[in-house]
C-alpha cells in the first residue's frame, strides 16, 4: 500500500457534459468516488486540481498579456478546489484547500509543513492556485507538490483512457497500449503523459507516475492498495 499519494485531476472532471464550468452533480460523483476509494485505508491523499474547465491561459487568453491570462487560469483552479472540497466534505471526508495565491478568506496559504501535518491527520489536502506562477500548468504543480510532500507516486487520472498509448487511441484504432515505460522513453517517444516541464522534473527526481482511468470501477482503490493499474512510468 502507498503511504502518501498525489492525485492529479483535470478541471474537466468537474465540468458539465460540454466540458465547461463546474457541475455540482459531476463534482459530487467525483468526490464520492475518491472518498469511497480512500475509505478504511491509511493512505494520505493530496489532490492537485487543474482549471481547464474554466480557463486555459494559452487558449482563452489570446490577445491578452500571457502572464495575466495564466493568473486568471490559476484563480480558476482555486474555484475548482473549493467545489471539490465542498463535495468531499458532503461525502464525509475532511479536507483542506491550500492556495499558492494568498486568498485568506477561502483557502489556507500553501505552507509545505502545514500541508504535511494535515495529511498526517487524515485530511485530504487540495492544492489550488497552481504553482502561483505563470507559464506553468497544473501538471508541474502535481509534480512539484508531490516532491515537496514526499509522495510515493503521482497518479494522473484520465477520463475513460486506461493509460498511455503509442498514439491517440481516440484517433488511431491501432494504437498500442503501453504497460510500463521509463521517464526517458516517454520523453524520447513523445508519449502523452504530462507536459514536458513536469515530466522532466519527475525524471530528474525519480518520481514514479501512473496514468489510469479514474472511472473504471475499483481502479483508484486498487492503486491506493499498491496494485498495478494503468501505465506505470518509472526510471
Ligand atoms: N496555470 C499557471 N500556472 C500554474 C498552473 C496553472 O499559469 O502553475 C494556469 C494556466 O493558464 C493553465 C490554467 O492555469 O492553462 C489551468 O490549468 P491547467 O491547464 O493545467 O488545467 P487542467 O488541464 O489540468 O484542467
């Protein structure tokens, strides 16, 4: 069983059927799934949530100062973190939201040692606000926070894709599923795991990554228990 894990969720997990906004129904379903998978285990869970359902700096901010566009994206991740907190607490799981951008009325500031303390006390820590810096994505936040809190693994949750393929399985019916690969193979073969900055950091620090289908029943729990699910990337 893993001791401490970091789960990366795209903002799209919270979206409505068109991929936009925050759907309370989708958020509640997601929160129940995570809370049930955690139930009765001693796994300490931290979550990084993206913001692509609300705003992506590069896509939505065209014509704007790129840094400002990215800061808007970071604020979106705090909204998602608050929505997920609300739903997880409704499902019975104590949580804390920590934001990389100070927003004292709605979230604690990110303080590494305090985050670890929350985890030790059994609270799920949801990291909002990305890295607090533009020109990054929340994939880098997932990697950075995982390293900071000493997580055993980064779990990259996917929506109905059961791991990494040698090409996009939604476009190429002959795409080959990959059970495991090294970080270097992912870089060299340009496999779709996370963005290059995040991947390089995982490679440098030897942090394992699992890419898996969050909605395959039992997957998350099996992962928490240390079973092999999805594609494993390690050096
Ligand atoms: N962002 C940023 N710095 C960070 C994390 C995120 O500037 O450290 C901004 C960036 O504009 C990004 C947006 O927040 O496009 C939303 O995050 P992301 O695209 O990673 O969300 P996801 O695809 O995981 O939903």
